[in-house]
């Protein structure tokens, strides 16, 4: 588990902001953050429009779309559990962990990624790459197959992590956080344009997660 | 005039019923995509639970009219047997996550209020048929939790449905036709004990 010093100070400041804006997940337009805490949300939503690759957050429950900087993605305290055996990358079995699972659970954010707005043929092999460059604190993003075997896409202890997304595709991850508090994830999407061979990127985009104690 | 119309209507209804009876075997085959196999509902007038099949497009079907086609794309070969999960060799696996070309089979309680039933409705596997040696395992891979198994050594033979919407992994260990007959039971907070009729589902595996 890695602890970043900037984490604690900013967490306190952010807690104050959140206290003023929390609760209704759909209140928008106040100029502050919208807190998304339940239901199906494509956190890493990809679109390619007017020559620009774009990352946004798509709230499937309310058919609303946000820039990543407009939302705080909240893991409610119902996400708090203990690390199961066989998930050593999360830490020691029995330790606390907050997990937003890759299946829909009432009362929790069902967080995924989607490239439904990427038209087939725009990108070479219809493939784009999502990279999480960095995260504050201890974050793991992983999938689990039908036999319970996890595949880690990003582990904050191991540096940047990437995975591929297919044009038109959609997927879900398990999002594990080692502590309560505020997290920033720095994310980038890129792909090679089929027509020109040029690589286009979103650049580094910041996402904010709030993990309830 | 009026009574004639009613008679004609009744006769038509009877004819339609006959037609449906005659074509009951012309089932809807579902072999890929999102399907809530156990779509739970509650009729508070009749104080009765009910089971349907709900497709991704919202179509609701009677389980008796649906054939689940667990075709070869679901085939998975394992190098070893796993207790209460898979046999050594060939198994047929319905994945827990949406996968193109495969059934994505789950359940939902969206047509009732779980809290009115203490948060859980029991789907009891009252009977089943399977090909020789065939077992059915339904489990949550991410928490290693068995939700249902046809072998009494693995499970109590009932699914405790506690989710609004959920997709487990389903494994069939042998090819052939399986029938699973479920009956729902629960305790309604004000109306007391409630059940459904037994409802049979058919899976054609391999």
C-alpha cells in the first residue's frame, strides 16, 4: 500500500467541498462537482468527433454526460469489504478494501468504460488503448473471469496500466481502493487513425473518486 | 346482436387457445445476449409470485415458451476438475460478463420490491432433469459463492435472490437437455407467505 503525502491535505479540502454538494447524484449545473454514487456509469467514455478523441463520463441511469472534471465518482461505504484470499495484489487477506464490483449491485456505482461512440473503421483494428498513468493512494483496477481468476489492468503499486477497448465495445472493471478518502486517477486514451496512421490521444485527463469511510 | 358478438369473441378466444396449445413447442430460442432467466414478479391482488423470462429489449416471455440454446460457443475445456464448479475436460459455461455470441444469463427482481420480502426471495429448484452425469453450477466467481448446484453436496438446492439485477456464471458439465423447475417462495411483510407456481426452464446444451 502506497501513501502519497498530498493525499491527506487535499482530502480534507475536498471533503469540505463534497459536504456542500453531496447527496443528490443528479444535481447539475451548480458549477460544482456532480457526485455520482449509484447505478451504471461509464466512467471512461470514449468519443471521436471533429478530429478529437475525447474522454467523458456517461451516466447511463440519467442519460447524462459530463466532462471528467465535472464529476466526483463516489464509492459508498457499502463498498467496504475485506480482501478475499487469492487477491494478493489488493493486499493482505482480511484487510479492509473498498470495491466497486464489475457487476451491478444496488446502492453502488456500477462503473465501466465504453467506446460505443467510436465508429467502426475510424481506428486501426478498431482498437483503442486506455491507460491509467497514476493514482493517488492504493488503487487496483481488475477483471475476474468465470473461474475466479483476476486479471489486473492497473495497480498503483506497479505503475501505469493499459488495456484495449474495441470500437463499439463496453466493459466493466472491479475498482478497489485501499483506504477511504479522495483519489485522483490520471487517464489517457489513444488510438491510431485508420485513414492516416496518425496517433491521436486525449492527453492526460484527471478523474476524481471519493471513497466513503 | 351483443350476445352474438360475445359468443363470437369467446369462440375466437377458444380457437386462439387451441392454436397456442398446438404450437406450444414452437418455442422462442435464445442463444446469445442479455437475458434475465429468472425475472421475478409479484401480483399483490392475487398475493402470488411469478417467474418470467425477460430479454434485453424488454420482451417478457413465459419460461415454458423459451428454449435456452447453450451452443458450442459456450464450450470451455478445463485441465482439471474444480469441486462444485467444472468437470475435467469439456464444460459449457455461460459467462458472468457480457460476451458477444454467448448467453448472458441472469435474474432480476425489478418487477417487485425486495424490501417488501425482507430483502430476499427464494427460488427453490424443486426438480430437474439432466443428461447422465450432468450437473448445473450457478455461482459468483468474484466472491467464490455457490448460488445453486444440482449436487446436494455443493448447495442447498435453492437460490436466495437478493439482488435487483444479477448475472452469475452458469456451468453445464455434460451436453444434452436439462430442465430446471423452480418455485419461488418468500414472506411478504404484510401479506405473509407467498409462493409461485412451479415453472420449468429448458436448456439445450451442446
